[in-house]
C-alpha cells in the first residue's frame, strides 16, 4: 500500500514542478513534467483500483 502513496506523492510533486515551469515560461519542459505526472498518478490509481478489487473478493 505504501507504493501507492509514494507514486501519488511523486505525481503531485511532478505536477507542482510543471506549474512552476509554466509560470517561469519554460513550456517545453512543462510538457515533459505533465507527462511524468500523468504516468505516476495513473499508475497509482490503477494499482489502488486493483488492490481495492482484490480485497472485495475475499
């Protein structure tokens, strides 16, 4: 369960970095940060969903 929290936190950190990058005007790197944010948050969500479904079957 900790890996879900860690992935979520890292995703939120990448999201904050993307916002700072957009504000500073570095749009090329902000696209990269948004992609990284999306990957981490999607991964955390899918893992959470699988764990939630597995606990419901028992």
